[in-house]
C-alpha cells in the first residue's frame, strides 16, 4: 500500500464523539510508552502526525487519522502505567473498551508489545479479553532496534508459549522499528489485503 495522504481528524473522549462509522478502522493499542505514536508516524510516513512523548500515558483520547481518504488509523489510549488518578485512568479504560466492543467498523486491532520485557500480565489479559469477545487482532513487537534478532525471536517464542496454553492458534505477528523503519510495508500490506477481503465480502 502506498500512502498518499494522512490527516488528523479528531480526538474523542468517547465513542459517541468519534467520526461516523462509514470507513474501515484499524486501531493501535498497547501498554503506555510502547511506541504507538511512533508507529503511527512510521506507517503514515509523517514524523509529526502523532505527538510523541517520553512520558507514559500521554494519549488519553481516541485519535482518528484518515489515510488515503479511505480508512482510519486509530491511536487508542495505552493501558498499564500512567501518572494520573485512578478514577481518570478508569474512565480511559471504560471508554476504550466501549470503543473496542461497540465500534461496528473496527476491522482489526494491532496490539503493540515490547520485546525487551518478558510476557506482561496486562498484555496477556488484554489479548484474552479480545479473544473472549471475538475482536480480531494482530500482535506488533515494537522497538526491534533495541534487541538482536535472536533476542526478538526469543521474546516472540516466550509469548507464543504462554498464549498457546489457552489459545488454539496464534494471531498474525509483526516486528517493527520506527528507528530502522522496519515492518512498515508488512503492516500496510496486511491492512490493504484485509480491506480488499472486506470489500469482496460485502
């Protein structure tokens, strides 16, 4: 897929404020500071499109970016650590869960994982939540430039081992680096193929 245009559309505090559900949406979510904004910028080819912060928990709204005038890339609030009051963090969680469960045009959710850490309980529980509710998702191991290829493969195997204890099969998996600009074409091709399949079935 070639990206011709990518524009910021809106920041929504809840699903009610989101743009109309006329176009396919692909959401990006993960633990705080996993690199969501960096990946958004990598995929769109615009280093300034999504704001990047060194402080966890800066994405607090549902952010829509219109790509090629045909689909939305959605940057969702991270889960896990964030220096905010528990009540406010709980509101993010509720709004994000409502979006994930009720957004009719959400085609796939990309769950970002940091390969530098062992399988995290919050990541595993979140993916279980998606599985129980039948939400299509793919795994994206970010920041691959921080590790050797061997260690990245080990991290993926560690996640596979834990997940296969309860999962019958594993989701599609990508490895990315916003520094080395790797994984971009693979994800964009997957999105394009998914949208083509969607249009054939409608």
